[in-house]
C-alpha cells in the first residue's frame, strides 16, 4: 500500500457510497420488477389482450430480454432473449418509433421463429419503445388486443403512457445495479498496480474477493446503523405520501438534524 492516503480516501468514498445505497434501498425497496409487472398486468386489462410484455435492452450483449409478461399467453415469454435488431420489437427498439401491426403474418419484420419458442404466435402486435434521455432502453408489446380495429393512434398513445411508467422502473433497477458496479470498480482501483507517479508496492485485490468485499461493507453499515436508523429511513419512506408542504417540513427537520450531527451532541443527548 502507498502512504499517500489514497487507499484510505478511496475506502472512505466507498463507505459513503455504500451508506447512501443502503439507505436508498430502504427508502426505495427493490421493486422495479414489481412495477414492471404491474404495467403489463394493467396493459392486458386495458387492451383486453392475450399478452403483454416488456423487453429490456442489455447493452453488454446488445440483446432484448423479456423481463416481465402478463396475460393468458404471456408467461412463457419471460426470460426470452433475442438480438436487439430482431423482429418487430427490434425494429421499434432500433428506430424508437411505435408500431401497430394488425396482421403480423404479412409483415416481413415479424420474427415467427422467436415467437414460436414461447408456444404462442400472435396475430396482431402493438409495440412502443421504452425511452429515456439516452434513447431506447426497451420495448413494450401488446399482443392480440381486443381493441383491434379501434383507433390505432389512440392505442399507441395509450401504450406509450404505460411505457413511460416502465422507464421509471427500469432506471431505478439500473441505478441499483450501477451502484454495485461502482463499488466493485472502486475496489478494483484500490488494488490496481500504482502508476509511475505512485509509490510501488501496492497489494493487488483479487477479483474473486470483490463481491465479498461489497457485501461485507453493506453488512457492516447495516449492523452499525442499527434498528433506530432504519426506523428513521422507513418513516421518511412513508412521508413520501405527504403533501408538498409536509414534505418540505420533513426536509427542514432532517437538514437541521444533519447540521446538528456535525457538531458534538450536548451532554444531555449522549447515551
């Protein structure tokens, strides 16, 4: 290890990130998939559809993976992965344009082979991109809706509303994964060989230990925080349902407590 304070500074930063991630996980319990599931469940009801699904783009493999599905014909599709340029879903993802196809058999973009692997080949597909500021991050599809023959523009607009809800859930899930990735990256940096400007002798951290190190940090922070911290976190989570004025009051109180915590507590407050 070097004696320039770099490892200690990185560890302090890691602990700060892990602390924020731990609190965030309490304030926003891992529920991204549950939200996505509720989106497709609602889409099936609203469109009287045989199935609805959300495929999420995985950048590393450049594939679309069906994360959730609903409807009598939807469940078997969960987990199905295919190239991001494949089929109607791939077209919508790649172009960012919604699409309503009333006869998929007559559309050359339809990938029948992939559909057959689920045991269900639809007749009609309504597909809209799931978008964020960076572009397409997935696709929402509604299969064989009972509203066939209705106003397609209206149906696409309605499906886009569902897609916007999916965006929020997908981004939340990615923040959770990115936080873990950030911790692993920082830990790797801790053990990386020093640059020519750094002193020699740094001890590499084996990759196999990274996951254990991240978990240990989280457990340590959880143990040190104790039940009282999580009681506070849960109370703040419930406060999200309050009015804007009430939330503003909660923020002012928490900020005052945070400022007070930076100073030694009065003797009467110490245990």
